[in-house]
């Protein structure tokens, strides 16, 4: 294993696994720190998926260090801390504390923070994060139910979370290429800036950042900044060769289903498109759940009478105004855990009634579903849209799974994903 990766949620881990696999690194993904032996023969990268994004900072740090220790013990030469490309993290949140803890564990004095992912509309300029050309604080992420992002300047966001000064590698240096970026890293070190935000607005920039960062023992960012690492590792002689990514996947026979728990604008658009395309659909409203067990039974009874060739859509996605009302009445955490629990219990029953191809929208929902199904290891299949692949389970039920971050995917994502399964 060359690269050991720690992701703060499940869909983010899958996103990073896809990026590394697509660029030629043989990659597997684990759910949590493995408690059983894992066959690492022929594996270039391991991505450990945690559920730490919205946890208290001390819990996120403890989980991340446990993952780091496992990866280092199993031969990882470098670490990658992966978080969302919209930098989901409150002032009390976890990106800064985890980054500091990992630097200390490795005995290193410098790393970068680069959540840019141009293919999904995330770019960084003058230290500010933009989402589809709109400053982060003016994007739909402003109203995220768990991590509302009200500041676009990532330097300020990180300074609220850390004990250190946060530096910046500006666009001019990035645009000048790897040599200029390396010199910028040296200036940041000299200025005693342990973390530097790095501008990037194109994939070409990410490839140059990868070349410049090839010797860093810790890299932090979204999956986009990993795009240049595999080829940079080959150039540096750290990796022998790259391997082609699969274009289709041999999925287990069975029915397909969609579970959508995200309330992001992207997922709401995908739900709307699927309904308009005629997908049978069932909406779960947390305000109408008397008992979770009965809600699950109602959904399963509905599934059993759907046409065997149809792809049912089960969703709780809703607009921010109604989400706010639900949170005000039930409490933010209670509302979220209620939906996650219902979706998880539905998922747990799906293999028993013939469903073996499951598409899940939402990081928290995906984490709950994978935990309920007892899946510990995933192999990475073909890309559906940037950041979202099909995967195959290698523990628990035999399933094909697509685990989508709420913000990812084109509007027709729910419609087209199935064509990549054989």
C-alpha cells in the first residue's frame, strides 16, 4: 500500500476511491477501521470510510487517528485526509483539528488543504471556495441542515478551528506549474503556516498540485486534488504502473431500488426527474412517522406490490423551509437520526425481498445503510457521474451499491445509473 486515506464520510470515501481507481491505482474501500484481516495483495491505496464529519471534534480526531494508525501499521507511506468539496465543517468542526492531529502523528510540519473539484463545479480562487461559480456562502450550502456554510474564505473557516495560522498558495503560483507550487510550499513553511489553502480552477491545476505534493506525507482535500497523484507517483518511481479502471460492472442478479435521504438541491432535482420519468415513488415524512417500525413495514409492503421491472424510489428529500420546520419541531439531530434509522431498516430488509442493486443518495443515509447491511469492504466499479461509482460488496449480502453524496450527480443520475450494470 502506497497511499492510506481517511475519509470523513462514506460517500466521500467512495468518491475518493473512484478518483484513485479511475486514475490507475488499485483501490479498495473499508467501512470503518477494519476489525478483521484485509487482503492487501496488489492494492495500491486503501480508503477508510469514517462517519466523523458532523461528530464533536474530539471524536473525529480519535476516529481519524485510529484509522491512521491502522493504515501506517499496514504499510501506508503517505496519508490523505478526505473531506467534502464544499468544506462541510462548522466553526467547532473537524477539518482543522483532524489535520493538526494527523500532522502531529506523522511528525510533519506542513500540508495543504484543497477541496477543489472542477468537474463538479468546485473551484478555489484567492482562498475562496466557489460552487458552480457562486461563492460558497451564497450557494445552497448556506442552508445545509448539519453544516451550514456561511463563509467562502477557507482561510477564515480553518482559522476558527485551529491553533495555527493558515496560509495560501495563490492562483498565480498554481497556474505557473509544479515548480512554482513547490517554491510556494517552501515559503509557507518558512512563514510557519502548517496548513495552506491552495487555489485551483481546472483539472490541469490539480495535476500540477499532485506533482508538487508528491513528497508530502499528508495531503488534505476533496477527491479532486487526488486526480494528479497516481501519475505523479509513477513519475517519482513510487508506483510501478497504472491500471485501467472498469467501464461496466457484473452486478448480482436482482431488482434495483433508490433510497434518497439527502435534502440537497442536486438530490431534490434528481428525485423530481425520476418522478417525472414515471419511477414509482414513496415519500417518507418524518412529521408523519408515529413509530419507525411501522413506517418501515409500510414501505416494505408498498415495495412488494410494485412491478418487478420497475425501479422504486423511496425518498425523504425535502426543501430547506420544510426541513427547518421539521428540525424546529423534532430537533435537528432527532429528525436526522429518525430518517437515517428508517432508511437503514428498509435497506436491511431489501436483500430478503429480492433487491440486490441499491442506489443511495446522501452521505449520512449511505453510512446508515452500509452499517445496517454489515458491509465492511467495497471494490470500486465504473463511474456514473463525477465522484460517484458503482461498487460491489465483499462482506455482508452480495450487492451492487452506488453511494452518492447529496450534492453530486447530474439531474438524470437516478435514470442513467442502471445502464452500467451487467
